[in-house]
C-alpha cells in the first residue's frame, strides 16, 4: 500500500495526481517485469528486485517524484508521459539510498518492516547457512541498493545532456553528503555549520532542489533553475532538520523506523551540535545512551527552539524565492503550501 503524497487542494493538483498515479503504475510494472526476467533460470536471481519492490510497495511520501513533476508542470510542461521516467528514477534513487543508509546506520526497521539487510541476515541465521549472517545480509542489501540506482540510471537515459548533468550532480552530491555524515559521526565534534551543510547535501538537495530542477529542465525551462535552487535548498534543509527532530522526539509508530537512531549513531545533527555548544554534558549523555535525559537537555539548552526557529526562517526563504519565480500564480500557491507541509510534517 502506498502512502498518499503530501497534497493540496488546488486546480493544479489534478494534473499532478494523474502523473503521480502514472509513476506508481510505472514503478510496479517495471519491477514486475524485471523480477520475471531475473527469476530465470533461478528464482533467487530476482531477490534484489523483490527487495526494491517491497520498499516501493510499502509506501512513502513520494516527495521526490512529487517535486520532479511539480517542477515540470510549474515550468509549463504539457501533462503526458515525458516526465514520468524521471519521476520514477528519483524515487528509485531514493530507495537505493535508503537501503544503503540502513546498512550504514545498522537500522533494523524501515517503513514499519525489517530492513533489507536485517531480513536477509535473519534468513541466513534461521537456515544455518555457511558464513556470517551479518555480512550476508549487508551484501544482499548493497546489491539491492546498487540495482535500484542502476534502474534509475536506465530510466534517465532518454533525456538530454543538460538533464544528464543535473542527474549526475544529484547522485554525486548525495554520496558526498553521506560520506560527510559518516565522518562527522565518527569525529563527533560540535560544528553547527558543518551540520547544516550535511543536512543540505546528504538529503535536502536530492529531495527537493534537484528533482524540481530536473522537472524544469525536462520542460525546457533552464531559466527556473536559480529560483528553484534557492527554494529547494532552503526547503530541503528544513526537510532534513524536521527529520532530525522526528528522530529525536517522534514516535517510531508514525515514522516507521526506530526512534533515537541518530543519537545511537552519534549523528552530528544541528540539534545535537547546538546542544553540545551549550553544554559539554550532552556529549557524555550521547555516549552513555541516556536518551531520555538527553532529550530534556535538548529542550532546556534551547537547541530545540533554535532548530524550530531556523526551520521557520528557511520556510520563509523558500516561499519568498518561489514568489519571485516566473511561474503561474497557481504554482506559486502550490509550492508555498508544499513548503509548509514538508517542513512541519510529523512523520
């Protein structure tokens, strides 16, 4: 079952909803075809495809396809099949990143179900196969994530050189951002500016800015890239900061993944970085995994309030940028409403 994307009740929504349905059908058909192809002559050859399909069918906010299609329509693109492969591709890029991210974070839960590596490791253990269950599970997850990215690249192959350059930059900065995230967690040094940069490059840009720009480029409107860059980078950072707050204070029942995972992995989020600057005891609380006490400190230190204030500033920046973009009033309104919904979601 697919979670309905964040939505608004504008006239533009009808066009967007129709294209999003095409994306869902396209993903299901593509993965079903690939599963059948890879299952011959041995059905186990389809296991990575089935891992991808399970995550796709488990739901999700579909933000990346949503913003890719929004960028296309806001740029004056004529509704049709042209942007659908790109919207499918950005979702598959996301799926691959999630699978790899769960391995890096040693996360056991994603979208309310066991993660790919955890599920395969358990199967290995239960069957008493040779080798180490953990390594087997991680190997299978790495292959599934790589395959999702391969499918994404294939779907993007039919577009022009400007789209290809944007796609390559999107993929490259995602990897760079993830690397910074890993290094910052290992070093665990309070650096709010670095924390903000990581939020942008590991998640924010590939969630909003790059999909919006891809849509505009496919529609033949490269002139929209500057406005979409300001809007997308600001809202993308707000998106990731909200994700950090949901991890720190939210419910795993709502998010579908373990709560407090950033704490356990020593992630240098802006929230933690600001709190550490205020009180050196925060580091010790993280290292002792005293998470309830840590949450109290995040509130008392003012770190939570500071992050919320910053999210508010980012939303205002995004809305101002899009108000000045050369697009119709209808899409101005749509993108302004989406900014609030993305930044203030609860899951």
